[in-house]
């Protein structure tokens, strides 16, 4: 079962990771969505791969890195998180509420759409 993480809990999750961890926020939205609204990396690396490209680009991701999946509202990212978990990724969480909640809870400068 994939852990659900609210955007407001992201900082605590990042702090809970080992000092040598290289956490990634995996944004699985479409390119037009990234142009509309995006997050600023702070304590993590931001990687953008649209959901439908994940299976073909699985090798682009490091299964040993902590991954937090992000989409618009949390449904697509949940599916990707489950897919990654089923493919051996050990440290995967879903950012519940997606970028919409990110804007509401963390950074109101991120446009809501």
C-alpha cells in the first residue's frame, strides 16, 4: 500500500529521510500542465515524466531513491506510485491532493487550474 502524504507534510517526510538520501518529486502530469503550474524544488529533485511514459522510461528512475509522486489531484500519481511499487521501488509515496493541494497548503503562488 502506498503511503499518502499531504503537501503540508512534505517537509517532515524529507527530514525523516537519511542525510544521504536524494529524494525525488516525480511529476507525472502532461507538459501543458507543467507549463500551467509547477513546483520549485526545495530539498528534492524535480523529475517530470508524463504518466503514460513511465513504463518505457522506468530505467530513468533510481529505485533506491525516495520518490514522491505528484499530479493534478492525486489520482494519476497514485496509479504511478502503485506501478513503481509493483516494479520494486521501495520508497514511494503519493502526494495526496496533487499540485492543487500544493497550492492550497504550501505555495499559493502556484496557479490552480
